[in-house]
């Protein structure tokens, strides 16, 4: 790393931080297990100890931090397996992503939890897996990992690359560190036009895009019997959905419900939290507001409850199919926003907050098509919902426009796979020499 002056400083700072934190590593991991944030049977993977053997053939390591990122790159994984004869190792960080992806990964693809960005953990991980190439998703900038990829000369690329304004400012202050850490990544495929400009302005080479793989991630599945049971239970009640919500966003949704309840006393608000393990906390908050509530994870239907907490895994598609109007979370909680294309594909009129940094291009297309409305707080949310509940034809018109936007966005997987061609070819040549 002697030639990477700025990157070396970042790497040194990271190693010093890990050295100081090492005595706390065990207690921290155990605490995360208690909170359901780690799998107790697979903690070794987080320290770089594998739980399955390495396949014999050509191996691509794909890293995606959480479920949304993993879902977005699943079509690429299938292309690598089916068209290029590769085995694929997918690493993620969250327990939710591990459980979900275990059910959908194709043959010749396996999952491991990502090792911590610690020198010894990364060394053990790479010594065992010996990836022939590496594909990283979105904004996972880990100094130890990136430095190891450079040192081992592993062909590498980034898809869905994102860089927030705050991160861009920090990396600019660190001089050329980001450019040096991303040295050799070819291509770096930005998710939005804003991300592409920020990366290019920091001197990152080979920036392509924008390409949003979530357009080809497929329509979220749902169980027809479950959908029929919900529709029978609800008996044409007016309803709406707040999906992929974070703390604070449920409060806004519940305040909007209160504003609407005099006009629609039988209104059902469905809260689908980004992290289902928050279900009991959300239920308690609903009860404090004097509203009746039921939780999906307890195996009950909404009945006559005011609020239904959809705190189960893998049922986003079910509730997008059920609701004519959906607020997409992460947009009122300073999280940059979650996937707007999922509700667009499933006949929802779309509402979102002002923080759309992660989905700025899609949001702009939806706005131009008249398919989405921006809300700022409980008052504007209640106003938008009131309009759409009073005029179902307007909601259907927005939903139809959204579906057209989603349809136009498809086909990006083929374009991205073609851009990954040089990395794949380099990996095949290197593997043949071993």
C-alpha cells in the first residue's frame, strides 16, 4: 500500500480502530445476537471462518449489504451462473437478507455472512474462497476489503454505485483516498446521474451509467390464498399502505390516519416496517394513540382494527397488491428512499417524502408521468390520501402511469452484464492459469 498515500492513511485509521475495538468484539456480536441482528449459529462467518467449502470452478464474489441490494443484483447472479458458467458466493450483512436469499438463489450460488472489515477476518475469508472476481453493490466502501482486493489483484467492479452528498464531502476532504481505494474497479456503474457525477468529480475512473438494476429485480411474489383471505376479511374497506418504514415514519402515518378518521371511520392503515422485528414496538405506539391494532406476525387478519402491522418477512408484494395507494418509506426519515419500482409494478399510486437521494432518477420519471406525489409531513400526507380515497379513478390513473414507467425501465440487466464483460473475461483468463 506504499503507493496509495491517502488510502493508506484511511486504512491505517481503520486498523487502529479495529485494534481498539477488538476486546469489545465478542460482547458486541453477542448483543447483536440478542437483538436478532446476527445469526448465533453463523457468527464464525462474520470473523472470516467459512461454513461451506469453496466450489472447484470459477468463482465470483458478490457482496450486497442487505436484502434490497441483494434482490437488485439477483438477475446478475443468474446471468453469471447460467451464461458464464460461474459459481457465485453472495455475502450480505443482515439476517433478513440471509434468510430471504437462501430461498431464491439459483443452483451454484451460495450465501455467507460478510466478514467484518478487519485484517485477520478478511485474510481468512479470501484465503478460503479465493474469488476469481469480485462484484460489489451500492456504497459498501470498506478500506480493508478494498485494499485486499487491490493487493491480490482480483478483477473487480461495482454496480448500483451510490455516494451521498455527505460521503462525497468526507471523501473530498480525504483527498484522493476514494479514487485510490477504487483503483482497478472496472466498471463502476452508478445508480443515478447524481451518483455518477459525484464519483467522477472525485476522480473515480471507469464510471458508467446510470443503470438501476432494481428495474429488473422482478415483481415481489405473493401468496394468492393470503391475498384472497385479506380481501375477504376487509370487505371493501378503504385502506392504504406505508411500506418499508423507519422509526419516525410510522408516527407520521398514524398522525395522518387520525386526520382522516372522521371522514373515513373504517379506514385501515397498514404499516409494513423495513425491519419486521420492530413490530411489537410499533404495536405499542399505536395503542398509546388510542387506536386498535393487529399484527400479521401473530397470525391474525386485520378484522376491524384501525391499524394492521405487517411485521412479517417476504410479504411486501402481498401488501402492494392489496393497497391502491402506498407511501414508500425511507423518504420521510432521511434514509434516501427505498425501491419505488416495486409499487410501480403492482398497481399502486405512489407517495413519497422529500428524501429521494437513492432513487432520484426514478422519482423524477414518476413525477413527470404523474405517477407519484411528494408529501412532507402528516398534513400533506393526509391531504394526498384524502384526494386519492375520494377519487379512486385518480389513484388508478397514477397507478397505470407508474406501471408504464416501470415497464420502460426494464432491460437494464442485459446492459449491465455487457459492461461487466471485461471483468468476467479477465477472471476467466486468470482462473485458467491456476
